[in-house]
């Protein structure tokens, strides 16, 4: 447990370092990918992409970016589309680049994630300097296998596909729009490092997504993708080991 905790903390530090080092694109890209559904492609590769569903009375946001600044950019993009309140936030996993903007994007929203992701976030907060803790909003609702959100006239099916990038990833499927938000289970032109995840389960999760009638695939980072790109060789190749972050030791399978 101490080894896994140390590796996770190093992973978090790496995310903060990459955010300072790598330049982004000129501006975020917002693209409508279905009725009421938008993909937000971050202009900072160290900050996650987001997916925004506009319902009749409120908004669902999947992942909120690295910090208050990135969350602010996302919120401005949302306000260019709708003035409705952000009712729900889904965090696909515990890494800061996916949940660091929670408090900015949806200070009154219901935050949702897997049980494991919330537990890991609590552990993460004890490891971070106090100045970095305020950006996090812990989940209000957690689940083990699946939860369905109703934003009439649309639905969002949030489910745990098994261990993949981490031990608590969530995918968000939008059946009416034939789209899915993948978190870091799919990065589009890259493969995720395993942080207490499983290569075998990750491949099964990708195979399961390929059985869904999806057309648009929102990756955790980089450009918007299609089902065809998800199917390409290398998207789910088993050439990675647990804890495959450069310079970090491997995490034992659990």
C-alpha cells in the first residue's frame, strides 16, 4: 500500500510539472457531437478534455481540467453555449488534471465518481501541500458499477468498466448521441500508463466500447476521435506494464 501511495503521489507531481513545461494549442476547441452534447478539447495537453451535455434544466460536465485556470476556460466555453446551471460533474478518475477544476466549473454541482476514485482522492489530499487542496471538491455521490443520470430529454450512463488506467475509471456513454467520454482509458495517439490499473482489463474495456453504437469518442487528452480511431492497432495494445510512467517502478497487480 505504501508503494502504491508513493507511486501515485509521484504521478501527481509529474502532472503538475508537465503542466508547467508543455505548451498548449492556441485555444480550446469546442465541437458539437450530438444533440445537446459538446466535446471540449483542451488547449493544454496537461489538462484533460471535457464533455458537456446540455439538458432541459441543467448541465452535466465530464472532467473539469487541471486547476482553477483550466476550469475557468471550460466554464467560459460552457457559458457561450448555455446559461443553465451545472448540475452534475463526473470525474473519470482521481488524477488532478481531470478534477482540479471542479470547484470552479460547478461549485454547487453534484460531483460523481466511482467509490475507489473518491477514496484515492482523499488519500491524495493528505499528500498535497495545503495550497493545492482547495481546488478539489470531493464526490457527493459514488457508485460501484453503474449510475444513470437523467437530464431530460437525454440520459448519460456512467459505468465502471473494470481496472484500466486506474482501479476506479469511469466511462460515460451518451446513447441518444452515440458518443462516449473515455477519460484516460483512451488518449488518441498515445496509450495510458497504468496507475494501479490493469492492461488486460483495459483491453477488455476498449473491446466492450467497440460493441456500442458510438460515432464520437472523446479521449482524455488530444484530439476528438471516432470509433474507427479507437479500433486502430495500438489503441489497446498490451505493450505496457503496470505503473508505466517513465522513471517510476511498476505497480504490482492487485
